[in-house]
């Protein structure tokens, strides 16, 4: 899997209400803790998962999941 390094997945933990839809739509990058809240397995979004990540972001009912662009060379 090639990692773009220019896009990172983030979760607004205050806004998140633990519905778990993100983990259903993007299990390669998101798992749920014991209370149903998301844990990012890998915050960097590989190019081949970008469309799935965008779908998960769009489906989040409370807009807690985001894809942020980062500058090359920054984490």
C-alpha cells in the first residue's frame, strides 16, 4: 500500500457520538474502542483508500470525521 502522506484522517472526539459508521465504511483505517468510539489505526490515508475515506467522512452524521491535507514531509 502506497501512502500519500498528504492526507490525514482526523476525528473530533468532542463531536463524535460513537455510532461507528466510520469503522463500518473504512475498517482498514478505523476500529472501535470498547465504547464504540473510533480509533485511527493509521491516520495517513493511502491513495487507494481515498474514495472510501471520503465516503466515510461524508457519511458521518455529526461531521466528526475529516480528511486534512498536510504539507509534504510533515506528520
